[in-house]
């Protein structure tokens, strides 16, 4: 008989934030775990140090096969958290698995430093949007309290009680039907092959967005190159710094339209991939649990190959575009008029980098499932 895993929480934060707080973020995790144990007499296993191999091993084990109503992901939300590639990857990975099982409540964000973006309606940052739609815990004022103060201890208790309540509420949650862009109504109960066809039909749209993004990046690159050439000619004519400044100001205006397109393409891409993520993960889990027959083995293998191929294309695009974005850093330092343009470009690139995290998780699960089912 398989025993259910003990209650656990994965604590996600940036080490610099904890350093600034002189260890208070890590201590908060321990206080919540101790309070939970005092209330329930059950140990609450908190995974804090991501450098510890046990954190990674348990993380993969739980999200793959043991993510139930007692495994929480507790990100400590700060401005630095939202800039951390690792932290963003973790939150996207967890919520995809949680939604595929109908267990969104297991994502329990703690707002530690104020993040104005969370108050913006319909944020284009998919990670901010995911946090905003959850009932996050606001710790921005409590972090200023003494850790032994009644107010601080009361809120630690309140949070521990909330964990207990969520465990009780999710104990009988049934996984929702797998939903993909072209799925029929849930009542029709589409089978594995129909679901794979639905997922596969979404890929051309993403491929087109990536191609359009690449075309726009090339357009930006050509305009930057022309501006650099003009700067060289201006220097030869003795234009000096005034000549360079004029060219940079003209370039910032020239880049507005293509950079706006980049921003919209990034928004479209991230919105689509975050929406379909739970369905693809649910489909992979269905293949793992139901296995493959002689009749559908080839279709399953082909579908997995298509996902992996698309993921490789996404990874290549992100790496090449990121390299290009890095070359623009010097340009932004030359003129303040270029800084908003570069920030917007980097923000649009972030959407594709987040998408890479989702694709990587699909590929990881596909590799594990393929190996377990001896699929070629």
C-alpha cells in the first residue's frame, strides 16, 4: 500500500532578499512549520535550501506523482523575485501541475515587499497575473514587526491554520477534465488521441508567433545597425556628441513600432502557453497512467516528438534573441531616450523565456514517461 506523503511546503525566495532581512524569511518558514505541527501534531516538512539536493529530488517526485492536497508551493513575492529566472520557472512549473489536478489552492504566495504590478489590472506579465489571481498573504507590514510580537505570532498562527484548512478542503478534489484549445465539451470525454490532436493543432500558432518575433527582432537589428553606421559618418563629419545624441533620439522613435509589435507578440505567446500548460501536463499524465497500446503507440511517439521539436525551436530562438538583447545594453547607456525601448524589449523577451521554462518541463516529463513506457 502506498502511503500519502507528509504535508510539505516548498519555500521559494531569493537569497539576497533573505540577506537583506537578516534571515527573517528563512525563519518565517520554520515558524510556520512549527505552528502547523503544534496545531495538528503532524510534521510539516519545509524545503528551504534549493542548493540542497533533497530539495530538487523531492520537488520532482512530488510534482510528478505525489502532488496532492498537502504539498504547497509558497513563493516569497518581492520585486527581486519577479526578476529571478529560477523563481519564475518554479512558480510556472508548479502552477501548471497544480491546475492540471484542480489544486490551484496549493499555490500560496506571500507578498513580502510591495510589488505595485500586483495592483495593475490585467497584467501582461503572466507570473504577476498568476500571483494576483491567487489569494496571496500580505506580509508587507508584518515584516516590520518584531518576530516575537503578538501581532507577528498571531499571523503565523493564521497562516498555519490556513494550510490546515486547505489540506482539508482539497482532500477529495477530483482532477478536472483535460482541456485544450480545440477540445470538445468536457461531457464528451475526448480520448487520448483526440486530446493529442487538439494540443498539436495549437503548435502552428505558436510557431508563427515565434517566427513573427524573429522577423521583428531582425527589423530592430537592421535599424540599430543603420543608426550605428550613421553615428560613424557623423563622427567623421565632426558631429561630436551632439550628432550621436540626435541619432539616438531618432533611433528611439524609429524603434517604437517594431518594439510595440514585439511586446504584443510576447503577450500573445505567454497567454497561450500558460493557458494550455495544464492540459498538456494532464495529457502526459494520462499517457503515463493509462499506458499505450499497439494501436496508439506510434501516435503517442509522434506527438511527443512534435512537442520536443517545438521546444527545441523555442529554446534556440530565446537564446539567439537574448544574445541580441545583450548587445543593446551599451546603446541604452548612451542615451536616456533608448532606455524605455530596451526595457520594453527585455520585457517582451521575458515572455519567451518563461515559455521556455514550460517547454522544458513538458520535455522533462515526456522523457521520463517515454523511458517508463519504452517508447522510441
